[in-house]
């Protein structure tokens, strides 16, 4: 570096630093407004402070982690609901359909032959039936595809179907693919299977390194789909050596709802597979739904939606429910608004029951959950902790709505991840989901809150604060 340049920097470093700070703040404000980010207040404050005090570190981090919504040109467009005005006598199911319509989600539609899998064995049997029964197309989306006996079994079946002439597509999250030991994707491709990574972790930082595809669905011929919380690894089904089976929830069904799931997969595949210049034009796919009773509704959530759809439904439902709110989730780290909504529901007499594992597979999530758990318990909610790992994600509202799928009740699922839930409205099926959750509750012990010490309280607050920053 020349002496003249060094002299220039010495005299003007403050001005140059100020330019970098202003540039970072302008980028933040413009991106937040243009992309309709709607951040949590603590996250917004944290980014502004970091960009002001540490712009050289914060600005690259912002480009990699700062966005939580896609540009409008990259958001998928399915057929939207017709918004129906309230009659003043709506039940909770009608209210849910109306709110989903107001957020631009597809119409509620029909389904046939719903099966709620009682355990991992039933889930695996249903998944194998779907794979083996495909005749034309077979589409798989999962977060983890493990290199274990279960992963190999599923892979062999997929390769067999591809050998038989079925078009097989596998969509794997670009980060989650590493969590199961990085399955040999070359083997799948060699068998004729199309494999795409959703935002590869080492290649697509600008596209949103922090935005992961957590959706889990398998679809055969656009007419039969399997979904829920299970990844393709032993512990999610029947377990294995040193891997006891987790308790998880999945289901499969046929009919028009499967067609909606197919269209959702096609949009995700298009986004992940095409070059950026082509992606925007390819995202809108025409949909012609079949008529049928409004028994269920697909609820996608994530950066491809304008609203935080699952979060909005949960907060609103807490104020609408009249009798009970029954929840099962492995990780419970809600924001203050959702915590308050559930607490107020318990205080006005709604039976709020939350089932979660006594110890999950994420220690930080376990530490962060105790503040909202204490708030709920003080409000009159009942918290139940199972002696085993529960990975299920479901919410039952009165006897009118059951939400089930891939979304946890934590900040990552509700505000960052691509998630897929289904809202079921048929009363018999809503009660069936409730029965499944109540079976888990029967094996659980009640949580008794205790006042934490100073250090514990500080640690919980720090972990909770960090949970909302990205």
C-alpha cells in the first residue's frame, strides 16, 4: 500500500466508515420494505445495532442470513381461495377457511381414505405402499435422507420404480442432506432418479442460506400423498441399533387434496431446479381443482408466502377457540404474541394442553422453552412431558380443526422454514387426531414450574433472544 493511500485512509477513515454504515442501513431498509420482511422487533433492532457497530461483519451476514421472505417474482402462485364474508355464526372451521382464503391460500377441498398412522411401523407400511403403487410419477420431498437401513430401503424402492419407467423426483434440503450422513445421491441419479438440492448450503448463500425446506411429503401419480413430520431415517420410523424409535405423526390420503400437494411440490421443484433467470417466469402453475366438500386445506408456510400463515392461524385460533386447544410439538419456543394468546385462552377457561418430550434432541430448544412454559402454566394451561422423544407436530382446536404436518412451534418453523401443514375440518378426522395426541399425553407426566435462579434466568433469556435474531 502506497504512503499516499495510507495517508488518505488515516485522514478519512471516519468518513469512509460512515459511508459503509449508511450503505448497510440503506440496504437493510430497502430490502426489508421491498421484500416485505416483517421481522420480529428484537431481530430488527439487532440487525440495526450490528450494522451500525460492526458493519464489516454484519453486512456479509445480512446478505447470507438476513432475508426471510422471497421476492414477489419468486413466490409460487396456486389457485387462491374465494374470500367469503363472515355470516356472524361461523364455526371455527369456517373461520379457518376464511382466514386462509384472506391470506391467498388455495381453497379447502376434499380427500378420501385418510389414514393417521398410529406408529412408525404403520407409517412405513403406508410409505412403501405409496412408492410401490406409483405407475407414472413419484415425487419425494424430505429434510433428511439418512445413510442407514431405512434410507437404503427407501432408496432401493425408488430405484426399482425408476427402473420400471416411473418418473421419480427427489427434492432434498441443501443443509438437511448433510444431517443424515449425506446419502449417495450419485447412486440415485445413476438409476434414473432426478435429484435436486433445495438451496445447497455451500453454493447458494445469496438465495437465503438460513431459509431451509422442512416440508415432508411423498406423492404418487398426483393422486395419493403421504405427509407429516417424519424424515427418512431409522429413528423416525421403527428405530435401529442405538437409535430408539421416536414417536412421530404422519398420515396419507387420496383425492383432490393430493392434487394440491402435487402442485405445491411442483412449485418447490421449479424454484430449486431452474436457473435464477428462468425461475420467476416458471413459478405460476395453472390449477383446476376438482369440486368436493371442504374437508381439508393445504397450509404452506415460509418465505414463499406473503404472510406467516401457520403462525397467523395459531394466534387467531387461540382467541377463537371455545373449548380446548390440544398441542403436540417437539420444540416449543413461541414468540411473546403466541405465548400471550395461548395464555389468555387458558385464563378464559379454554382447556389448553401441551404435549412435548421431557428431553428433546436439541438442548438449546429445551433451554429456551422454559420461560413460555412457565407463562402458560401460570395462566392455567397443562403441560405434559413424555419420557421419550416426541417429534410429532399437530394442533387440535375444539372439535372443529386439526392442523398436522411439518411445522414445529418454534421461531424457525413459524418464521423461517418452508413448512407444510394440512388443516382438517371433518369432525371424525379431527377427533382421530385428538385421540392420537391424547394417547401421547396418557404416557406423559405433568410439568411443575419452578422459579429459576439468576444465572439460569439469564441463560434462558439469552437463548430466547438469539432464537429470533436470524
